[in-house]
């Protein structure tokens, strides 16, 4: 099946992604508005990938994590840095590794 | 501890328990193997993520720089206008793939990068800085799509891994020890009964010999 791409983020991110061909974009202004938009994207059958900036994800906070826990396999959701390259300290993937591997801290060598 | 299973100390029960331990042990071994395989798969995906992530985020920063440049050259409103005009119909082909019985998404995407004409914004109103920005963003998007697929796979694997681990631990630390404890309890009880019986017989024999 073929799907489209949705982007939620600041104005620069959405503009850039629109130029690259993302079909749906939403500029984050208020939390409520973004949440309802995100919900709409998540329940849509046409959207296969939602990109949203770390900053927005952080601002949505608990509700966002709740949505991520209950979402179906599709659409995929990926958090991306915004134009300042902002990536939070606590990485969701790191968190998961810690939980599954059990408190182990993993040091991976680059380019192996 | 034996009371946990509340078994009656019979030979029948003992045989049943032995069978159950055997089964639990086999299940445990199988799950263990599954877990090991999952861990290997998981780390493979993590390694890939690390690679793609670095590339994707770097490319995204480059794209943002190009966009900033474009905003400066063309003006904010004009750039946004162009973004609105641009053709925005990138299609992803997503299917599910199964890795050891776990559904992970497989994303396929055609060529993300397009030439300036295919983008369909007005060419004579825009500057080449816009083309540049679009191209960089298209490249970034391609990496990000790849990253999203890997990310989701990692999550699916992690979820399964957690489940498997919990099962392995439940078998290893709860069920099997309890069954073993019950078996021990029954064998001790049976031995004890044997000894009781033995002394009883001895005593009866002694009494009978006295009477004769």
C-alpha cells in the first residue's frame, strides 16, 4: 500500500519538508491544536509516516507518550531535530535499551 | 515452599510433576534461544540506526542551512509561498515484514530527489537558493524515512524482547524452582513413608517371633 508523509514542527521544518514533498504539514503553535492534529494524523489511513521535531514532542509531553503507547503499527512516528539541531538528552531508544537489557550501559564503537 | 503447590505426596503426582518440569525446562531452553536470537537482531538494528541517524541528522542540518540561505535570498513569504505551491505527493510503499514472527514495517520509497521542474513551483519567481534548499531537504527526507523504518523495527524487537525475557525469567526463577521444590517434597515424603513401613514390618516380625 502507498502512504503519504505528515510533518509537525516549527515553520522552518514544515516549509523545508513541504519543499521535499511531504503531503501534510502542521505548524506547531498551541499544544491543544497540535495534539488534535496529531490525533488526526495518527488515525488517518493515508499517512504512513509522521515526522515531528523533538521540541514539539517534548512540549506535548505526557499526552504524546500516551499516544505513542497506544498507536497502531502504522503510521510510523519519527522524532527529528529542528533547525538548531536540538536532540534531548534522554533518548527514547536509549531508554528502551536500558529497560530491555537491564541497566546496562552500552558503548558502541562507530564505524564497526 | 512446598506448600505453594499443595501437592499430595503420591507416586502418581510425582510422575506428573517430573513431566511438567521436563516440559518447563524445554520451554525455557527454547525461549532462551529465541531471546538470544532476538538480542542479536536487536543489536544489528541498533548499529544500523546509529549509522543512519548520524547521516540523517547531519543532512537535516545542511538542509536547514540551505533553507535559511534561501529565506535570506528570496524572503520568508516568497519561500513559504513556493512551499505551498510545490508538488507534495511523495508516496511511501509500506508493507510488513516478519522477523522471527514479529511484524516490522518495511518501507520502500521511490526517488525522493526530483529535478526543479518536478517540484512545480514557479521557476521564474524563485531563486536557485530554493532549488538548493529543496534538494537538501529531499536528501534529508530520504535518510529520515530509512531511519523511521529502523526505529520502528527496533521498538518492535525491544517489545518482543521484553516479553520473552519476562517469560524466561518467570520459568527460570518461579515455575521451575517451585516444581523442583514440590518434587523434593514428595520424594522426601515417600522415603519417609518407606522408612516408617520398614520399621513397622520389623516390629511386627519381632512380635510374631515372640509369640511363637
